[in-house]
């Protein structure tokens, strides 16, 4: 069962707009759309240098890639050959589906550059992500998905405090302290 401390941490991270997940969700709710583009760096974010997925990365990335309202793209400075090998040899066997590698981002406005990526949420060290955040990212994307279905930001407190879908307490993840 999720502890009260976990629920509080999830709620605080949501309110703090960790990785821009809340703002991207609310923008989609306001625009009556259900599409959040997620960019993902590979090494030192979801993979260690031995090509092992970090704890909770597989579950989070599977959820993101399976959910209709998220579009997962690999956005990395790794060579295309390396990125494609990671997708083919690590992601696909682990049930993680990506829409593209460093290209193919969904652009909604013809006035925007077609070459600049349109990313709503960037899972990368440069955006404040750390490898021990995967459990929290998994739960925040679940909240985002539920919120886009409920269309009401006030429902978050009820979801965080009362939804037992979050009844998992990983032993490998440290509880984050609010900033």
C-alpha cells in the first residue's frame, strides 16, 4: 500500500510541475486535446552504461508508450546508430514503443519551425531528472492520464489521497524531500 508520505510526495511533485508534466497536462485539458509529447534521453537517464534499465524506468516507459495520450520520442545526442540499436535491442524486447528518434515530432501550428522539436515533457538530466525519479515519474504520468480523462485539476488531491492504484512502495527508490 502506498504510504501517506508517498502520496504527499507525489502531490508535491505534481504541484511543483516536476518535468513540466502538470503544465503539459493542463494545457492539453484546456485545449481539449490528449497528446503530450515526451522526449527521452538515453544514457544516465533510463540506461546505465552497461545498457541496463534503471529501476522503474521500464514500468514508466511502458506506461508512457502504451497510453494513447502520450507520444514517446528518443531525443538524444547519441549517434543515430546507437539510438536505433537501443530501441531495437532494449526497448522493443521490454515492451517500450517509441514514435521516433530525434525526428518526427508532432507539430500543431504551421507557423512553428518544422525542424525544432515540439516536446512537452523532457526526461533528461538537464530538466532536473535523476535516475532515482523513475517511480515518481511513473506515478505522475498516471496522474496526468487520469486528469486528462477527468478534465479537472481539483481531482488530483482525491486521486493522490484515495486511489489505491498507487499501492506500490518500491524499496529501491528514495523518498524525495521537497525543495
